């Protein structure tokens, strides 16, 4: 591929240098392969970009204007280098293709299931009774579907996933390996010092365009449904307990835990290792910083940006953090001024 | 099913309204299906209950006495609506039934194993040498049992679980999908800047009536056993390291991590994302709030209720949290009164 | 086995007592089996060791000199009892042996793969196209390898692991059950309130002598490689995001989460439940205490020992923790002295 092919594909503004130079591949900025093209979005990478063995660099016009020596590299001017990078990822590396229309011989499909012809079902898959799998969907090797499971169109269920009875996966959903959908919720009641199981008879509904990582757990509702709404993105190792409701297009980063019956609004962002206790209600567009915690039954207003455990407004939390840094000196000053020692009582 | 059938099943106190009304199903309070019966335990749901399309409501006598208009709904008086809900879950939704006496053709059982006839073994299960599986037990598809594994009576091992060599699972145990029992403990010793593996030759013992969630890890002991005692309930994504001992009927909520050789007493509750370091000892009936942390070798007395990282008495921790909220204003006051600036030293 | 056999094996210094006494097994210090040998490294276990039914005790010379009555136990003098314990673990319990040269009939290997003859491939394994598996490697039951996966020599991949397309596992690597290598990184860009997927076209490289626990997730790079370098040890339920680089011989304890593009130096230790945000850079030999958090793009110098969230020097963090314990009393004192009430503003 030549630089001018990429220029044309991007419908970019300008080429500086040799448009007929060949490009070996697209490189990330921190691991540049000889002869490749790179996208520089941040000036701090400029120097290393020019010292690298890349053949071509995509950058903003302002960036190019600041440079005196292009060191024989060809420059493509494009006003959003990050967008160019994503577009070229799609253009230069094709997505994994599955041979739709394939049901491997070792796939076991129990009675009364309704499987579209244009699907891929891998080896050692086990599909229970009364399941539905729609057009364009890929079920990779080792997946377990219980009874009465429905998977919509163009979804991809990766290897060794388990989806238990009566769960519903809609269209264009991606589920990472070893994720478990529809395990029993964690519900018990105490009788004479022993925990008795509360039956978990509901299900899980995963709506359109949801992506779920690997080793995630989304438990079935006690009754009714645990719901992951349209466009939600869930990272690896996340726990979503029974009867939760995660609003449209929210982002749940790795190792977040959400306890029973909590409700997350739409377009929220829960950063890594956040914990929501049970019956929490987050409004819309709420952002929770990493490792934040929200206590049982707390309601958080829409558009809040929170941090800490327990979480509070991020600016106040930062004030608190700065103040905490001075705490040893504060105590020393007060003790000196009042000629006393402060001791913890009890 | 009619209201009076439910009345009779519960052996309830009274019916107000039409006892011959038909009931479609049991509904949860936040997702009420037309014609269903609901249980109202908390007055805050009363108004929405009467506005819903439910046909019947189970409530306490005092609650019913406070209501002027039953809006054509039939009321069953029962003094513990939550208990009624759990009883009806069992009554109206049958538990998944497995066809005991089934070993699927694709199940592989290696030499010298002793499998009771009344078990269910699903597809693509792999059972190693010298295993024992007792009466009434279900081993779902894709489960891996190593060699010399014993599973007792009436246990259920869900899809894609791995149980490694010499681990013992007793009676009425439930293990969620993709959980791993008996992976090697995480033990190394350093030689010349490299970590050498300490062999892990012990096992894991899971006693009667334990329930374990999905994607849990319980590591084998270096020597001896990691023990999960009778009636313990473990939620999803929990880590229990080598040589731990979890006391009877304790509850370990999602994403808790317990490091090597720690001991948890009986009837403890570890809330979500709690971390215990190694060689911690918790007494009995200890409660640790969400995201609490306990440092290495710390001992905590029985009946303690703790919070924070490092965890301390919950009332003191709450005092501290309240005080922290005033910290920026405290510093400002002290700085003004003493006409100085407090600065962190070093 | 007699005491003198162990004495000879260890090349120990001295025997006190009957060297012909038989040894039943090696016991851990907290669960001593009748007739066994134990290793006492810590004097606090001495009393219970002598009261136990052990036949022999390995201890330091100084320890033995302090004892008046050996109570008929035979003593082996060895200056490093912990080392003796590890050596005896290897000596007395053999490692699991796999029958190299075995490819189970139910293993499915797609076209054009290059599998050495001296390997063990278990039941219901699925190996994609163009894979390479080298001498001495064990692939346990239910493992899924995508296309173009390479596994080096003498590695062990436990049951139900998934390794996706183009990932590279080198020599003497151990991977625990249900771990997922090479799931797509968690990368999205927003267009009109929806999250669009950034294609993830890189891979994961696991270098020599790495050990990875169970239910771990290591995501593929967007472009280039996520790298786990030689000798790294990773515990269960760890998350390592796309484009991370973990330095040689570092130790990553259970439930640690490392976000995208972060870099960990060599010989670091990240204790349980630590969280690193994205683009963090840790120097070499950095130690982070349990539950510590490091914010986005923070750089930490080599040899730092840190604690807290956000993490800071461990000594300063401990000063802060001690000061926080006095905070309620500090506020009370200041309020009394200045005859005022401190209130949080806003």
C-alpha cells in the first residue's frame, strides 16, 4: 500500500513528501515497525516519531507547520489523527471472519431449538432445549447455553461462555470468554443460624450493541430481569448482581462490583474497581472515579462526578485529599500551640 | 391458580376481597405483571402496588388496616410478607429438574472411577482417574474434574467448572460456572532475583451445604487443606488463597479477596470487595463493611463490626469519616487563628 | 522413609535422637499428621510442635540448644527450615506427570498446525489453524486456542483456558484454569452518545517462566503487543488491560487491576486489589501495598514503597493514617479552644 492510497482512503487534506512511498503496516506510537505509518495526536511523541523507522506520519496541519525537518518522512495532514488511527485499524486489518453456515459436527443442540442457517457454531458447543439463535451470530467453541436461551442477530459469544436458562441476548452483542450470564443471584435468608437459599427464578436480558468482557458475572434476577441496556460496555471481571438495571450506553470498567437491585442511569462511567452496594440509584451521566464506593440505598443525582469511598463530589474529595496531606503537620502545630498531646479516646 | 389456593398454601390469616380471583404469576415489587400476586413488606411500595395491575397483594394486618380503598385487589393477610414471597417462589416456580440416571455419551470418565447410577453427567464433561461421584449429584456440561476428586450427594457443579486433583466436595454443594477449585496456591521463594515455585501439594475441602458463585477461585493448600466449612456462602469472583479456613455459615460477598493462611470464624460477613491480607484471623460473627482491608497477621475479636482500610470499629470509622469531611475548614480555621500556613514537610 | 534418609537428602548438619525412626509424611505446622516430619522456622510454633504427634522436627541449631526435653522426637539440625520444607515438598510428593506423546482422540486440531510429538493434549481441546505447540507442553481438557497461537516448550495450560488468535506463549509458562489471554482490549470512542468499538488488532506475548493463576484476563493490544515479561508471577482474578507491559520477575497479587498502556518495571510487587489507572509508569522494584491506587499517567520512581489511594510513600501514608486516628479529638480540641463549631462549607 502506498501513502497516497491511505491519503485517498482518509480523504485527507494534504500530502507533504513522497506520495508513492510504500507503507508496511500501521504502528502504535510506542512500538513502531520499520516502514510503517503512524498517527501523532500528541506533540510529546513528535520527536520519537521522527527518530523512528516509520515511513509516514499522520498529523494536524498546525503540528506540521511547526516542524523544520521532515527527515525524509512523508506527512499526511489530517485534522483528527486519533480518528485516522481508528479508521486505518479497520482499513488495514480485517476483522476475524467466521464461516457463517457452519455448525460443527461436535456441537450438540438439544430438541426443539430454532437455529438460523447463517450462523457459526463451533466445536463442543452445547445448546439446550428450546433455544433460538438468529442470523449472523457466532457461538465459539466450548460455549454452554442452557434451555430457552435466545441469542439475536450478529452477536458473538466467545469460547467457554455460559449462558443459563431463559436468558436473552439481543443483537450485535459481544460476550468475552468464560463470562457467565444468568448464574443464580446471591440471596439467602437466615433460619436458626443457617443461610437458606432464596430461589432465583428471573433471568438476564442483554440488549442490543452491548459488549461484555471476559470472566464477567451477570446474575439472574430473583424474579423479573437483570437488565443491561442498549449500548452498555462492560470490561473484564465485572460483577453485576441480581435485579440490577444498567442504563443505555454506560461504561463499566474492569473489576467494578454492583450489588443487588442497584440501578445505573444512562451514559454513566464507573471506573475500575468501583463498588456499588445494594439498592443504589445513580442518575444519568454520573461519573465515579476509580476505587470509589457507594453505600447501600444511596441516590446520586444525574451529572455528578464523584470520587472516594464513600463517594462524594470530586472537587470536594480532592480538597479533602489535599487537606489530609497536611494532617501530621496540622496536629503538630496544634499540639505545640496548645502545649498538649492529642490522643485518640478509646 | 386462585387466590384461595395461595391462601391455603401459606396457611395465611385472612382474605379480603374475591378469593376466586385468578393469579397469573408472582411478581417482584418493581416489575409487576398483569394479574399477578405481589408481596408488600415495606409501606413505601404500597401506593405503586395499588396502582399496578396486580390482582392480589400479600401484606401484614396492620398495613391492611391503614388502607381505605383496596381498588378491587384481593388482599391476603400474612404477618411476614417476605417469607411469603420466598415460599411462593418455591411453590410457583419449580426448580430445574435434571434427569438423574443420565450420563451423556460424550462424557469421558477415566479408569477406576466410582460413579453412582443416580447422577446426571452432561456433555463434554471430563472426569479423571479414581473419582467418586455420589447419588443425586449433577455435573453440568464442560466440567473438568482432575484425578482423585470426590463429589458427595445432591451437589450441583455448573458448566465449565474446573476441580483439580484430590479436592473434596461434600453434600448439597452448589458451584457456579467457570469457578476453579484447587488451582495451585500462589507461593514462591526468591533465588537470585527469580521467583521459584513452592510446590502446592495439598487440596481443597468444600463441606456440606456450601454455595459458591461463578468465576470464583479457591486455591489448594501448599500442604494440608484449604477448607470451606459447612454452610458457607461465597458470591461471584471471590479469591480464597491457599491454606485459608472459612468458618461455618459465613457469607463472603462478591470480589472479596482472602490471602494465604487466613482464618475466618463462623457466621462472619465479609461485604463486597473486602481484602484480607495473609495470616489474618477473624473471630466469629465478625462483620466487615464493603471495601474494608485488614493487614497481614491482624487478629480481630469475635462480634466486631468493622469498616475502613485498615478496618477499625465501625462507629469509630464513621466518626473519622465525619471528621474528615470538616478537614479543609479545620485547616483554614487553624491557619487563620495562628496566622500561618500549614505545609506538608517532605 | 527413615529420618536418616531425609537427613542425607538435605545434607543436614546433625541428628539428635533416633535416626531410624520412620516418617509417615511431611506436615504443615498447623495440621500435623501422626508420625510425620515438620519444619519449625518460627519459635512460636515450638511448643505445639513438641506436643504434636510428629515423629521428627527440622530446626536451627540455636533453636535446638534452647530446648531441654525433646519428648522422644528426633531432631534434624538444618540452618534454613523453610528451605528444608520446600525441598521436602519436592522430594516427598511427586509433581503431576502427564503422559507426553498423547493427543486425546477428542482433541480437534485445525489445518496447518505444527504440534510436537512429545506433548499432552487433553480431551475436548480445540486448536485453531496455523498453531504451533512445542515439546513437553501440556494442554489440559477444554482449552481453546484460536488461530495462529504459539505455545513454547514445557508449558502447562490448564483446563478451560482460552488463548485467542495470534497470542504467543513462550517456554515453561503455567496458565491456570479459565484464564483468558487475548480478549479484545476495552477501547471505544464516542459518536453521538454511542460508544463505537476501536478494533483491537494486536496480541499478547507471555515470556518464559511466567506463571498465571486462574480466571485471569490479559487483553490483546490495540496494535502491537501486551507483554508479560520473563519470570512474572500473576495470581488469580487479575486484570491486565491492552498494551500493558509488565517487567521481568514482577509479582502481581490477586485481584489487581492494571488499566490500558500502563508499564510496570522489573521486580515490582503489586499486593492484592491494587489498581493502576491507564498510562501509569512504575519504575523497577516498586512495592505497592494492598488496595493501593495510582491515578492516570502517574510515574513512580524505582525502589519506591507506596501505600494508599492515591498511593504515596508508605512511611508518609502511615503517618497520615496515625494522624487520621486522632482527627475527631483534634476537631474537638480546636472547637473548644476557639469556642466555635467547625462546619463543612457547601
